[in-house]
């Protein structure tokens, strides 16, 4: 009985994953005719792509689409992580040694306001980091050749004129 239950749960989870919709905060769609359309709040399923562009909802069948590129939207995650980390640091440091703050003439409320200000600044910095590192990645490609999936890089470094020159060769493949 346990084997049947485990098998049916595994089958159910596989079906859910295969029919699940994937959403992206920003999308860039290249159609078969070469036109590129950008938008936000993209929703990709097995047959179509829907997103809003210019205030209207657009839907394209995957047979009309050549490439779909999307951003993960990591700016909010970075902001929450940096701001929450800063707030946690101040909270732990105050709880660990409140006498240090009291000796400096600060009350708990003043420490809280200062911690919130620094958490806001840290969240802003985290937002900027997340925005700068969030690049478009290919999430769907109809007819991309095998050769275009290879990335070949060759770089040369020489840190000073007295150090030897180093050559770096990298080859990667995008699945």
C-alpha cells in the first residue's frame, strides 16, 4: 500500500510540474519574423506566452516565437537580504550588549530608528546590486543551433610588466 501511495504521489508531482506555468517579471520576445517585443509579467506555459506590453495584454503562440529571454527579478531578493541582514546585525548586537549603547547615551528607541535607517540604506544598495546583476537569459528557444549554444572565450592577462603573461581559454555549453 505504501508503494502505491508513493508512486501515485510521485506521478501527481510530475504532472503538476509538467503543466505548471512559469512567470517572469521582465520578458523580451523575438518573433519568427524578426520583431522584438518587450514586456513585463510574462507567463509561459506549454503552448503560449502571455505578458503585458505598453498597457495591453499580449499573447503569442510558441509556434510564432523564436526566442524568449527573461529576467529573474532578483533586485527584490537582494534588497530584502541586505536590509534584513543589516537589521538582524543591529538587533543581535543590541541584544548581546545593550550596555554599550546605553553607555553611549542611546536609548532602545534611538537604536531602533538608527537600525531601521541603516536597513533602508542597505536595502537600497541591495536593490541596486540586484538590478545590475539581473541580465536577460534565454528561457525558450525554438531553433537555436548547437553551435550557438557553445561559448568560447580566450583572454590574456599580464598584471605587471615583470610578471609573465597568462592565457585563459574557456569553453562552455548552454543546455
